[in-house]
C-alpha cells in the first residue's frame, strides 16, 4: 500500500472519540478501501505517533483486542481502553453495542 493510504488511516483513527472503538474493516471503508482491513492493521502496527494516533481504539469485527497490539500487547490495549471508559463482555472482547464509533 502507498504511504497515502497509511496517512489516511492515521487521520481517520485520530477521529475516533475517547470511549469509542472502530473496527479494522470500518476504517478501511472510511478511507475508501473497503477490502483493505488487513492493510489497516499493517498501518496501525507501523504507527509512528502512538500517543497522537490512538491505534488502541481499533479492534476486529467481533470487538476482540489485537494480540499483536504494537505498543504493549493485549493487556496494554485493554488497559488503555478501560481507562477511557470502554467496557468488555469478556477478557478480550469490547462491548461493541455500547462503544462502536458511528462515523
């Protein structure tokens, strides 16, 4: 994917409000590449500004946390989300009914 795609992903992820999450597929659709959910993951794994671009707010389509969360793993992602008020239905699944961002 071109650098422009990554920049669009980062710009979109920065719009996810505190206490909300988005899915990889949702971000892919919002940047105009609906079949590029996996590439969204690559972009987030390469996130050059982790405290500016809140990649911890992106989960899979089922609300599951990323086992490959680039900045500390599953527990770090959960910790960051819980501190924003995000609730979970089990150890690694966000309650998407309450917290899915509607862009």
